């Protein structure tokens, strides 16, 4: 029975399924695999497992070509040098042509037959002359790819305000929609500088606990609702979801923090 293995091509990138073929693979092994663009270099992220008959892929899986050897690792090192040279030359050409684009990364295929240039820009950029210049210089296929600011953060990496490596560049495979409502749901400050990541967009981690907050909040009376407590009647002003407590402004004056179980049954 055929086995499949999860291969990742770059840190924080998507994990793709490949057929193990005749190879015995372990997590962390570096391999050469067949891709639509030719041979690719990646590492085993998910250990091999049997493909169940009721869970067959819609298309035949590409195959692991071989385990990476010293020659392959040397080729990868040469590719990194090639990418740096291409990045420097492309920046020089962009400045010379006066193009309004921010080039931040260059990727080479394993066989160095194609270079992909990643950039951000406020609008559409006419880079036809730039492509001609790059083809003339490097004699390989050139691809220009405009991406969003969040993708730039994912590819470049960095440290977040929490002191840890960006979630998007370490373990997130894709971006989930993030909204200001999630920050409200979790009782966070709505100051943009406090809930935005280095990319300038709302932090991806707002989505991680949002469903938990939403579920816990169902047992809480809404903000502004008048309730009866053991200390008197009052209006709900704040929620402390994690501690299962809420703050009530009493009609007789003052505020008290009580547990959710201290609310009288006859709410109004």
C-alpha cells in the first residue's frame, strides 16, 4: 500500500503531500522531490503514513525523487548566493528605471532555471522593461510576483510584540480573516498600535482564542444589562471572561466585581 509524506519547502510554508516511493523517511530528512516546476528541495515535516482507501487523493501524488546528498546541499548553497546577486541587481535596476515597488525577496528553483521576484506596491506596476533587463542579465526564466503586506511579513519573518517569532512565518500555513470585532469580543484595547502586527494589519493571533471567548461569553449578561446581585441591583459595565467575573455599577453607588455565579436568577 502506498505511503504519503508531508514535505515543506520553506519555513512557515504550506506542507504538501508526496508519495514516499521506495524511501524510508523520518521527520527532518532533506529530500529532492518532483514538482510541477521540476525538481524541488524540501524537508520532511509530517512522518510517512499509509494512504487509506477511503481517503485517496483526487490526483496521483508526485514522488520523492531521492534523499538529498552533499551535491544537492551544495546546489542549494549556490542558489542562495545566486538569489542574493539577483536581489542586488534587481534593486539597482528598479532604481534606475524609477519604478515604485518594494522588492523584498528572490527565490530560485532548485535547478536555478527560474527566478521569482517578490515585491509589494501601492498599485499596478509596469515591470516589462525590468523583466527584459533581468532576462538579459541572468539568462533564466523570470517571474515577478506582487504580494500583500502580510505575505511580506510571512516571507521575511521577524519578532512580534510578544517577543516571539511571527506566527505567520513559523507555523501558520495560511491567513485567516481578522476583524476589529474579535478585539472587542476579547475586551482588548482598540488602539491600532496595540492590536496591529509588524505588517500594520490586525494581529493574526486575535483569531486563535476568538471562538473560546465567544463560547464563554454566552453565559454572561450583555454590557449595559441591569441585573440583581447579592450586593444589590446594578448595570453590567465590564466582563472578565477568563476569570469568569464581571463588573457591576450598583444603583446605590459604587462598583463591585462579582463572579458569574453570584448573579440572582431574576435578571431583568
